[in-house]
């Protein structure tokens, strides 16, 4: 089998998974919700009081992408799955916060823009080459919970679109912090604080 035939077969399999189960972020949200539910049903206080916060925050982040997923779902089957996951989120964690709703609007708007851009100029026409990176782990005992234990050095010049993307996410983080200042202290939820922190640090891929 030729290389292009292997690639086409692989992409066909990915396409079938996407049209059946939806995007991987939807499936990730399902996993984090199950993780939160497991922690809350656990007899272990560490799971209930600490690990559950992580799963709740990750679920909140993934929920903010549901609106874009629903709009660009490949078919009705996937759109129905999105609705069921949204219902499950509300049953477990309650109604989305103002911060989540703002993020959902921003993400849907950006997704729409990228869809238009990809239609006129397909991404696979000129594949983007990521810059080389080096990870330097910090040898210190002063790290706090949640701190990244390493710093990243970019060995080659960053493309402009990466710099622009970093600026936009930093601006969103600043906007969320600005909105938070107008809320009373008792109105600031743990979820909002979690979202503001990971957006400001651009740590979207936190593990389970």
C-alpha cells in the first residue's frame, strides 16, 4: 500500500469516528464529567474536596466550546450527543457562569472565522511548521500547587500567527479579570477563578 493510500485510510477512519461520536473535545468533556461524578461519590475526602475541583474546572473549560461544536456539528446524531452532554453538565455542576458564557461566545466567533478562512485558504495547502522547543525543568522547592515545573525555550523564530494568538488569549484573560472586579467577593465562583488562571497561562491541555 502506498503512503498516500495509508493516509487516506487513516483519515477515513478519523472521519467515521468524528461523524459518529463528535469531536474529541466533546468526548473529553464526557470523561471529565464522569471524573467529577466519581470524585463526588467517593468516600475519600481528597477526591471530594480537591480532585473534584480539577475535574469541575476542566469540564467548565470544555463546556465553553459546546456552542461552537453544536453549530458546526457534522450531523444530527452528533448534535444530539452535544445536547445530552450539555444536559449532563447542568445536572452535575449547575448553570454555566457568566465567565463561561462569555468564553462560549468568543470561541464560537473565532471558530466561525476559522471556518471561513479554511474554506478560502485550506490549512492543508501550506502546513504550518511549529518552532522547535526545549523544556527546562526547574530545580526548586518553591513551586506552588498548580505551577508549571518547567519553562519553555523556543529555539527558532515564532511565526506571527502564534504571537497573535498568544496576544488574543492574553487579552481574553485580562477581560475576564476585569469583569471579575465588578463582582462581589461571594459571587466569584471557584470555576471562574480556575478559568481565568488557565486562560491567562494558556494551559488548555491540563491532564486528567
